[in-house]
């Protein structure tokens, strides 16, 4: 069955490339990027399959088991725009026109200097493909945990990442609601890690796809948890929602400073080991504390911070916050 699905996907990739992508790249004079464009077609097709899966599975679940009613339908639509751009638009293009060639050049330069990337599979000769996939899955998730945690520890970085947390109507599309610069930094970081540990290109594509699907589930507006044991094995919508909780998930309790809990991207074990886990069994309200109006020490009413409603407005305000938070403590 698995081989059948692989064959079907390969046929679809070849057909899409030959009938649509290849004629376009030659028409616009980019023939020298034919190989990269074929790899990009794979990312494009995977993104389309992911979107279909989310519509078929998670969208009905949100209607059946919602945590909250949507108070701003436009906010969900805006998150959908982020998801389309990330999975079948801008980011696949960035990956195969920028990151892939750079990673290939880096690998070649390292080999010329006598350095060969560590291949984790060489430590377990004869390891099966499934076990190999699981190994890379765990290792990449470990590094992803630290990337995510760092985005909550450095003021300037939080200025970018806080866009992701500003969604008060969290939904299945909210995983991709990120600042473009933050996403680009993460893509480069994860690609370098994958190169350094010898992840095969084919497996990397599948690892990224599985991760994205699971993260869409985590952000979905669904009243779902995995039980006492399951919550400690895989990040659930309830567990991750606590990470987005106002004044809890991204702040040190009672301090008003950066910190937070539940940074694990896929595996809660990292939160457990590094003491950042919060298994409080509730579906908390989401957002950033600074979005809400408050009374300052002088008794004056201060309006909440504007995070923007449209895509470009949100991107611009993210850059402004980044510069501002370099000089002061975030609100």
C-alpha cells in the first residue's frame, strides 16, 4: 500500500512538473534551475495534499468540538492566507531557490576541507527506514524545542514571534501565522541541523510534512487532549493551548518577563526534562497580555497594543516591535 501511494505521488509530481512547472521556468528564462524546480514541485504537491487533509479532517473537528466561538472570522481567514503562502506559495519557492543550493554548496565546501557531516544512521548499521525516520524525528524535534524556547527568551526575537501568539481566535491555520523573518531563520536553522546530522533529502521532506500536520492539529480550535499518558508522549491541542495562554504560556509566572511553558514542538519530553512543562488540564484563552488595555501605576488607562489585522500590517508591526524590544522590556 505504501509503495502504491509513493508511486502515485511520483507520477503526479512528474505530470505537474512536465505540464506546468517546466514550461513556466523555460518561458521566463530560468532553465538553469530545472533540477531545483523539480524538487520544488515535490514541496508544492505535498503542500496541496496537506491543505486537503486539513480541510477534510481538522475543519470538521473544529465545527464539532470547538473550544471557543470565533469572534473575528477575518482573523481566521488571515491565518489561512499565511498557511497557503507557507505551504504552496512563498516558502517552497524560498526553499528550493535559496536554501537548497546554499546547503549543497556548504556541504561541498565542507567535504573539500575534509569534513564529512555526521550521519546518525552510521551509528546503527542496518537500521530500518522506519527506525531511521524515528531517530531523525526525535533529534530534529530536540533542536526545534531550543529554537522555539530561544524565541521567548530574547526581547528582539519575541518582538517577531509574538505575532504568532497574538491570535485570540486560535485555529487550525494559526500554526503558520508567523513573521516571515522568523520563519526564514527557522528554515535555515533546521536545514543546517538536518545537513549536520545527515538527514537524507527524501526523509527530510517527509519529516517536515509530518511536523507541519501535527502542528496544525495542535493549534486547532478543538476540545481534544490525549489523556494523562498521551499528553506526555505527543503535544496535544490542550497542551499547546497552554503555551498560547495569556500571561502564562509566554511569560514567567508573576514576573511579567519573558519565559513561559510548553515550548515542545512535537514531543513533551523536552519540556519535562528541562522543567518547562505545564499540564494544567484546561483550555485557556489565547493571546498576548499587551493586546489588552490596562491601568498603569499613575491610574491612567493605557490602550492595548495593535498587532494588526491584515498580513502586511502584521509583518510591518512585527519589525517595529523587534526594533523597539531591543531597547526596552516587552509589554
